[in-house]
C-alpha cells in the first residue's frame, strides 16, 4: 500500500511492542524483547505412510498418523460360465458354496479337436483322415515297407513289428508261413480257422473229414494224409463238393489235397472243390 502525506511537516506516530504471545502449536512466546517463534512438534513419527489414517487438529496440524488398510466391499454374487462341452453346477454363489464343472455327454467315437482343415476353437467331432499323421509304422525306409501288411505284437497288440507280410501290387501274398492243424483222431470237421492252414490227419485207422455248410466263400486249406489211415470226405447237410471223377478219398499216406469253398449263397449251403491226390 502507498501512503500519500499531504503535510510534509507532519510527524508519523510510532509505538512500542512489549510482548508477543504464541498460540496453539507454536513455541517461543511470549517474546518481550527478542526471540524466535517455532512450530511445535506433534506426536507424529516422521516417515512415509501407506493408505494413511490421519488426525488433523483445528489449526490444521497432523497430530496422529498410521498406516491404513485397503478398502473393502461386499460381493453379492459370483457365477461361472464355460464352453458348452462343460456343465456348470453351483452357479451363482450368493453367500458361500462351490463352483464345479463336468463334461457333458458327447457322441461316441468323437474327439475334442480343432476344426478339420483349419485352426480354430476346438469342439467334439469325428476323426477325419487328415487328423492322423503319416507314421513309419513298420520302421526303416519307405521302400523297405512298401506293400507290407502290419503285424502287431505285445500286450493288446500295442507294438507293431518291424516286418510284415508282403502283398504285391498285383495282390499276390508271399513271405508268410502256413499254419498247421494236427489231427490225430478218426473224425474231424473243418472250421473257418483252418483257412490258409495245412490240416494234417494222422491215424492208423480210416479218418472221416466233414465239410460243413457254413464256411464262407474263399475258404481254402490243404489237407495231408500223414498216417496210414485213408481220409474220406463227407459233405454235411446242405453242403456239397466236387472232385475229379467224383473221387471222395485221399490216394494214400502222404497224399495232399486242396479244399476250396467257391460258393455259399445263403451261408448254409457251402460248395467246395477238392483237388489233388485222390482216389
């Protein structure tokens, strides 16, 4: 502020301060001559506080300070949402409880996989050829396993053998060992499991081999008379066989014949050809 004095001859009055008191929160007073007014300390410990709880007095001083805690709230409902392949139970939880999930029923033989032919969200679907990678099932180079039939081994057939039976490009099969069915009795009826085997009949007495009416077309086996007993062939009811000159027996010891089912129209009328050492 600027004061304008009209009368330069006038004298400005003065005064004498005799005492200065200090109020709340201040120290050093009263000052009657000279002295220092200071801000009084409070009970607050100097430092850094987190989420601070404060007390402030009427003079604006912080008279108390303490670390606080995060604020809280009340959750009234928690729900759970999952893909359609899963079923949710216990949702929503509004007080206390357990959220749980379980698989829903799916079509048999379906697998959980990405879309066929592209990337994407997985779902249950049937396998396609593209899902199965090319594997070296038989081991070795590609040329070494060309035209090979698989042969499994181990418990449950879980292991694939390194070699197999060869099927040529013209469907010829080779490289396998014929099975043997040794029969020592005087009667025997051919079975489907005899196909591809050598049925060895060995007895000193005459032997009768019955051709059933139920064997499938393509059944084929070799029958060998290994003993002295001659083998006579008999067709079961509904079955029939044909042989050169209507022969019905093996020619003698060590004679071998081939038996082939060439027709069976309804599964109960098998027709056979018998060819070989017959009498």
